C-alpha cells in the first residue's frame, strides 16, 4: 500500500509540473500545421509527377521550363545538370524564387543528390527521408508553384544521358 501511495504521489507531482510548465514561445512566422498540410498535398501531387530520365530531358529542353538545383552553390559548381539554375534551398524566399522562376505556372523540374550515383564529391547521398527533392517540392508548393516535376530514377553520372557540367569521365 505504501508503494502505491508513493507511486500516486510521484504521478501527481509529474502532472503538476507538466501543468505549470511554460508554454513554448509564440512565433507567428512559423507554421507547423501549414507545413504538414503542404507536405501531405505535395506527396499526393508528387506521385504522378516523378519522371524518367528521357522525359526529364525532353521537358528540360522545352521553352519556358526551369530546372532548379537546390543543392549548395559549392555542390552545384562541382557538377550539375547543364542549364540548371542554382538556388540553394536555404535561400528560398518569395523574392529569390520569383527571380529564378518567372511565374507560378512555369514548369519547374527538380533533382537532388539522391538522383546520382558514382560522384560523392558533387552528389553526396542524404538519408532517404531527408532527400532534397522532398523538401524542395514542399517548399515550392508552399510558395505557390504547382507545375513541378521531379527526376525519379537513381542514375550513374558516368552513363546518364542527361548533360552534366562539368562532364564526368566516361
């Protein structure tokens, strides 16, 4: 009985401290619920907009299409898809996106580190849930871009048909 009383007293003490714990500081500039809603919507859209290598290549050559490389500038300079625009993910703002992508209806193609094998210097793999394609897609959607397509496959830099700059040794 004494153990039960002690256990009840301990739970009561924990509950009291939780009830009096300070609420986290408010920040009207951060919206977790909005992020999660955009992430769920992006996940649904993404399923039908992941394209193969040939389709990506055809689409990137069509007028009005923008290929965004959201990796760091250093990784972009090591190797990137020819013609891609470098806009590092941490630099995404309404203004920088508007400069890179003329209209919210512009077709945008994206790719990331996890699309390319055999060049860890330029394309170091991220853990799969942190793949840059995922966060880039959600961010573009949050900023109002809905015409987004993603390079789907995992390609070898030495054999891909996509034009890479600088070209890898073959």
